[in-house]
């Protein structure tokens, strides 16, 4: 089975894409948990944040920078937002391709469930 997020990043599976570059793609989560809920992925397959190596620091910076820019574009920058990445079973990760969740547009609780 091909990786669904690799397929979305490559444009072979449709998604509501809000940002695309050679390195990063962002699209709306199919199961949104907030008025704004975007997923920001590296186009290159990495299973999770645990896969990042020191030389991937520019990629991580790019992912966060895109998330911050999208927060501005979505109009949630001033009210605040959450950037989350789930890692592995206990982290609640269900899609094994590194992704940042960008969520905003409502007040969020802490700790998360
Ligand atoms: P996580 O549980 O952290 O691995 O989050 C995976 C998220 O991906 C989950 O919120 C639902 C979303 N998702 C899963 N499959 C698809 C898909 O095919 N398209 C889109 N847009 N989102 C998906």
C-alpha cells in the first residue's frame, strides 16, 4: 500500500491543498477537530518526528515556518493556535508520515486527551 500522505504530496490523491512547494505540502484535515485544521507534511517520506536527523533541521524549520504563515493566512494568528505532531502508538499517530497539525479558531484545553 502506498503512503497516503506521499500520494497527496505528489498530487496523485486529491486533497484540499492550501500550500505546495517542492519540499512541503499543506492540506485540510479530512477529520477536522477545529474550525481551522491543516496538516503540513514534508513531501519526502519520514515516518514521524522521531525520523528527523540533525541535518533535517532546515526541513523542520520550513515546516514550522509554513505552519506559521498558514496561521496568518487563515486568520488565526492573533487569537492563537496549536501546532502538534503525534509520534507513534502512544502519541496517537495514525498516519505513519510525519505531519504537523495546525489547529485554531476555537479555544483548546490542556492537557490533551
Ligand atoms: P495523526 O493521528 O496525528 O496521525 O493524524 C492523522 C490525521 O490525518 C487525522 O487527523 C486524519 C487525517 N487524514 C487521514 N487520512 C487523510 C486523507 O486521506 N486526507 C486528509 N485530508 N486527511 C487525512
